[in-house]
């Protein structure tokens, strides 16, 4: 797994963890947040390394699907960028413009 993909899944896990199955939450949390290896997780839960991998893979696919559908992370990044721009050029018109961009 490449670092960019690992980083992306770690972020998406913060947004959508509650939507995952119980096992996916546990295994992904230990893998991405606690930096456990697949072998360590497998040994802890007395399952195969392959079972851990498959749960994590399905969970990662689900997180990407949720982000594609809901775009919470993308929206947060956009909002942060707009607020940075506002900090540089603060006007009431600029606030209205930013708010209008986020009205659904």
C-alpha cells in the first residue's frame, strides 16, 4: 500500500468509521490508527492474516465509496481553503460568497 493511499484511508476512517461493520472498525482502527501489523491483529483475534486483510480491504473500499457519495472530507478541505482565503482578504462580500458556495 502506498503512503498516499494509507494517508487517505486514515483520514476517511475518521469521517466514516461508524458506517463500517464491527470487525472492520476494530481491524482498521488497529491497523491505521494504532499501527498494528496484519499478523499482530490476526494473532490477537485468533483469525488468519488473510481474513484481517480482506476485512481491511473491504472496509477501505467502503470508505472510498462513502466519500464518493457523501464528500464530507472534500467539503471540509474546500471549506478550510476558503477560510484561508478569507483570512487574507476579509470583507462581508467575501463571507457571503463563501457561504453561498456551501449552501446545498
